[in-house]
C-alpha cells in the first residue's frame, strides 16, 4: 500500500509547465497528446487555417479537449510581427513554446516571450541539413546516418543550441516515408516530449551548434528536381528517393516530363529483358521490364523504378509504360454499380465539391495525403476484400478510374502489380511444370540474403532438380515483419470472415486446377508415388482448405450469465480472436499436406503465417505461395522460407514477434523448439512429434482385411508416415499365416519411378534417411529379430529401400522401441487370452500418436481402444484421417491438434 501511494505521489509532483503548441499535422497532434499525458497544461494551440473546410489534425484534437485554438494564416507582414496576433498569443501566458512541426515563420517576439523560450523539432542531425527539406537531403546526399534534433530557437534558420539528438541508420532503399514512419515520427514524438520533461526538471542542455559540417539546402521544388544522368546509379537512386512523392524527380521522355517514384538499387546488375525506353540525357536507354523500369548510371550500375507519373497527373506502374491506357473499360454488373454508388463517399471527403462526376479528380478537387488514408479505409468498410494501397489512389485519381480499379480488384482481375516468378520449368509427366525456387516474402519471390542457394534433389535418381534460395536470419526477420504488418496494418484478422473464407475457397479452387502439376512436383521432390500424391498429398490439402474456408464465419464466442452481477441484467460475452503471426515448421514426408493441415486453420482464424518447409522438399510450398498470391491473399499473409532448421527454425522459435509456433517433426527437435519458445516470449506451441504406433491384430479378425490394412499401416507413403504402425502385435494362432500372406504381398510390390502409374513403392525421401533405415535394420538383425524379407538399399540410382518384414521382435529390442519412419514392418507375437499383457507391451513406449485394433468382437475392440494410450485409435481400419477429425498425440508424440474444429482453439 505504501509503495503504491509513493508511486501516485511521484506522478502528481512531477514538474509541469504551461505550454503553447505552435504547429500542425499528425506529428503536432501526437506531441500535443503526449504533453497532456505528462500533466502539462496546454494554454493554446496555434495552427494553420482550415483547408478546403477541413481542420488540421492538431486543431481537431485540441478543440475536442476544449483547449483554445488559434488558426492563423500569418504571424507577420513584411517582416514585422502583427501586434494583434502577438497580443492573442501573450494572453495565453505560456512558460514554453513547443514547435513540433511548424511551416510558418514565427516572430522573435513570440519565440523569446516565455521564460523558458522555445524549442523546435527538426528531422536531421543538426548542423547538417538546415532548412525545410532536411529528410529529402539526408537521402539525396546518401547519408548513412539520419535522425532528429530538438533545439532552442534563435533568430537563425535551425541554428539554435541543441537540446537533444537521436540518430538512426539510413537503409539503402529508405524513402522519406519509410524513414519518417520507422524512426523520425515515433521516436521524434518521444524525443520532443522528453525534451520538455528535461526543461521542466531543470536538466536541459544548450549545446552550441558547430559551424564545421553545417549545411543548408533549399526547399526542393519541381523545377529543381530534374535528374542529372551524368552520375552513378547510386547517386541517381538517392536523387529519386530523396524527391519521392514531393516534388518528384523527373526526366524528359517522349517530349514530356515523366516523374519517377519507388526507386530501389539493383545490387548485382540486371538481366534487363524488356523493351528499351529512350530517356533524354541518359547514358543508355532505360528498360521497361515486368518488374518495373530499369535505369542506368554512368558507372554501369542499375536501379529499378516502380511507378511513373505523366504531366497530366496520371500515375501508372512503370512496367505498364507501353501498355498504359490499353486496357478496356470494365462494364459493371448491377451489384458492382451498387458498390460504385456506395463509393460516392467523395463528397464527405471533398466537402468543397457538390456533385461527384466520373471525371472528378480527387487531388485537383483539394484532397491531401490524409484524405488518401481516409478513402482507403472507406473502401475497406464497404468491401473488406478490396485491399487498397495508398498508391492505388495516386494512380487512379478520377472517380471513374478509381471505380474501375476497385472493381478489377474485387473480380481478382487486378494485374497492376503482376506477380513476378522466375520459374524453373521441366517437361515431365506429360506436362510442363513451372516451379518457383526463390523465397516468398511479403507477396514477392525474392533471392535470399547474399544470393545464397542450395540444390534440391530428386530422390528417384539422386540428381539436382534446381537451385533453391536458402533463407538467412535477415530473411526470417523480413518475413516476420511482413506477416506482422499484414496482421496489424492490413488487418487480415479483422477482414470480414466471409471475405476471408471466399479467398480461401478461391485458393482451394486454384490448387485443384493445378493438382496434376502439384502432384508431379511432389513426386519428383519427395519421391511420393504420383497417384498417391494426387489423391492424398494434394487431394487432402485441397479438402483441408475448403473445410477451413467454411469455418471462417463460424468462429464464435459465447454469452455467459453472471450470477453475482447486480443488477442481474448484466452478461459476460467471450470473443475468439486471432493470435497474430504464426510460425509453421513442417517435415518432408507430406510436404504440401502438412502445410495445408497447419496453414489453413491459421488463415481461417485470421492469423498470418511464416512457414519453413523441410529443406529437402521446398518446391510444393513455393508453388503454393504462387497460387495463394494469385488467389488474392494480401501481401505478407503467407511467407515461405526454405532453409535449415538450425537457422531458420531456430530464429522462428526465438523471434519475439511470433506468437504461435506449430511444428511437425522429431521429438528431439520438438523439445528444443518448446524450450526456445518458452525462453523467448512464451509463445504458444503445438507439437506433432514421433510415433511408434501399435497395431493389435486378434485371431477373430477378418484376415484378408487385416493383411491389406496391416500392409497399408506400414508401407503407405513408403513408411514415411507419422502414424505408421511401428509395431504389429499378432495373436499367436494366426501369426504364421499372417506373416506368410504379408510376405506374398510384399514380393508383388513394384519398386520404382514414382511417376510410373504401376509403381507401388517409390524412393525414400533423401540419402541420409536411407542410410538410417539401413542402420535400423542392422540393429534388428544384431539383436536377434528374424529378418523375413528386405532390409537393404537397392543398388541403383536414387534412394530406394526394400519393403522389410521382421518377426520374433521382443520388447527390449531397439527396433521395438524406436521409430523407423520407413517401410519396415515389426511383428511381435502374443498368446491368446493375454489382452492385458499385449496392452502393456503396446503402451510401453514414450510415444502416443496413433494405434489400431483388428477384431470382430465389439466389446474387445472397445476394451482395447479405451486402454491404448494414443491420440487416435483405428478399429478394423487404418490411416483413415479426415479433415473434420482432430489429429494429435499424447506423451512424447506432442500436444495440440491439427484438423477439425478443435484445431481453431490451438
């Protein structure tokens, strides 16, 4: 109680002041709000007049709080202060002036009036870049360090003593917007408020600015922002990004001024496959490519420009320079016409415009950047699936163009940002498969940091399929940041659930359209038999997305009466909300299906995903990313990172912005992941780990069915199956007959090319696993188990292992306890009537994923089922998973569920 009392007393006795806030904009508004939170009294807000009938955000906030607001068009005339303005100001009685963002010249009579004087926020590290375009010049000069200064105002231009400074790194592709949003805005607000706190506490510094290193640059104007082509690519890039948005760097193209926006450097040169574009004064023609407009410096370096704007104000993606205006006008359906009428919200934004015509131009009618944000949000309210970016408004400034753009997006026909895929193509399986091979981050296929790659191998012949980008830690961080932004800024989780479901249905449809291609890729990358891949690997993946698409608008909380509430009309209600960024790490046995099992539920619930496929089987995950993008899922919702578990998986486990991690794989790695998740940020974890699933076959079974399903329980998908029957217990009286029939069937199995429709058993997934299977069987022979057939790797190209059968396996043996994860049938014999004894042996494992029992006696089946320690018990069948049925294990097989409604709670 005393500690709490002291805390409250400290807060009340913190020094406060009477402050006049002089300035404007969102920055000024945030500083104003934080100063009030600190307990200071804002005696007056001095800002600019309303523009087009709209008040500045700072004025709106202050008026809401009842603080006096003065909207002054000017403070002085011909260099002389206006007496009536100065009188108004002095009457408020300020002790300090705070100028967070101010575009007006303030007279010295005002600057010097308060007893503490005036402080100003400036977005550069003074004395460098004095003047109004400081951020622009930080980028134009290619400064490696940027930052802001809070200084004491004097009669010079940004020359007063420094109170505090904060610096940040300037990234090579930073723009005015990115550096402002990332650092100068949020940290600038904090720094300005901290400066006021230091003044109130009597701790503020006054450090004179040195003249050494001082620079002053003029305000950038359009006539001064023409590009000088006689310089390096980096210098041209700096000039374009430094002038981005305002005023815009330009050059003469085809006899008119064309302005360039969205520049990025191209590190290692570029294979500029496109159409040349002559640019007046440039050292060589630009190149219009699918990615944008490639420009060149006099040093041979290159940069890429995303958007361009013509003299009439029309902005297009640079890749469409030669096709601008070629697309036909979309004819609207009745439903789309109704949407267009809903979108006539422009009058509420453009208050000075009475009637919105098709030709009405948003910006020529007085709209500003804040109005762009508002319009984007208005569209979300009317159609949450129409996810606009600010650039969409800049590129479609008339009402007609705006509606056309929105309708194309709603139809899924919007191709303004074409997905660029560098395919590896192979003519195989009577088709041409097109395989992406780069990382997929924030809606784009990109190379890994440093261009690192590795080769993915076809297990059928041991030959490389292609080079795949190998994700690095920095790539993980980029992917998580993209997923976080998609969750928080694009509000994927807050999208209308039915719209989210519609996108997932569309994704499932695209997967079905490409099912033969997906199955072929799965076969050559993982060794899965093509027909099985088509039915199970791909087929069940499609079913999973359709199933969870249907759940999107059915994730509901509950209403709970509160017994003790007075009056008793009160109720408590619960909501189920998405958790945020989910990391998913999947194995190599079902590359696409494991992705679907975990990803579909995450997306249906409104989460975003960063997925690491197994390093040896990345290709269907990358193809899935392409299809997800084409289905219209917003950027950043899905990110795919091929790479090593020790690096990518570990970073995902450690990452503070990941809120949930789902893992399927070995128990050993699962334990490490669980530990890392706990230590990092206590993120939620679901683990589906190893298995040693027992299958008990009683003498009263249907023998033919028991043999057929027993074979499937072990050899399905080459034994690379988490719920594979790791040990069969066969009743003594039918043991020999069962083994004889199994061996007969094994000898009929055709081992070979998974793309051959007659193949029963394809290659093991990779060489290391093949070697482990050989070692596993050697243990069995060494310990005295009877090797009935198989047990060897085939001497041919590829990673083929014979279907293998062991009998006379005892409880103490290695092969009785450890998971083979391959086509190895382990058979033990039990005596008739010893049900409890065989149950003890079946449960004598640290695993508890699945199990099975074959008997015609329903009482016996129920008795055994209740006593088997496993998440799933199959009765007179095996391997029958379904998208509506929850799947998961006990003990060291992990916890949490995949599939079914239950998984939405994990």
